[in-house]
């Protein structure tokens, strides 16, 4: 907690909020990337299965 207060005091509130939001968005983007990759793999498997029928 002291680190956050120190950060706000040194660089300002807007920069501290921006950094916080960037970290949060980055985590969500990683999850979305994995989900899209899994979806692409499933779609490829379904496509291959359909071609075999």
C-alpha cells in the first residue's frame, strides 16, 4: 500500500491510474488471446471431421 501512495505522490494520480488500467487490460487480452486460439483449434477439428464424412 505504501508503494501505491508513493507512486501517486511521485508521478501523479493520472499516471498511476493509467498504469493500473494497462495492467488490468493486459491480463484480459491474454485470456482473450488464449480463448480465440482454442476456438480456432476447435473450428479446425470440426472442419476436418466434416471433410471426412
